[in-house]
C-alpha cells in the first residue's frame, strides 16, 4: 500500500512522508522523508529511511529504532524531532 502525509510539526517545520508498506503485517517496504527541516550529517535522512525498512508501523517500535539510529549516527535535527517524525509516518496509515 502506498500513502503520503504532510505534517506541520508543532513549533517546527513541514514534514512530507511517502510510505510504501505491507498492509497485512504493517511493515515498512519503502520510505521517503522530505520537508523544510535540516539534518546533519547530510546523509542522515537516507540512513534513517534505509534502516526503517521492515520496521513495524508501531509508535513505540518506531521511536526506539529512530532514537537508536540518531544516537549511533550522531544525527542532529533542526525543525523536526523523533516524535514529529513518528507522527508523520503513522499519519500515512489513516
């Protein structure tokens, strides 16, 4: 299933998510994250997108996995945060 969402993060920037997921097991097949925010290092978003493939579309699982990726890769966001990113991804299910 393919879905898109546009989400304005509270006190933050615009986030656009394009999500392909398996409708039966609710796992991510492909993910594209774009928007008006900044991420450092430059490849951070691609790293997050790649590492979330096959991840369950579950709020706690997504938060834990994204936070682990952020710590491991020393990712810094300007204009978004983990909660906003998870909310944007899960909005694609509605």
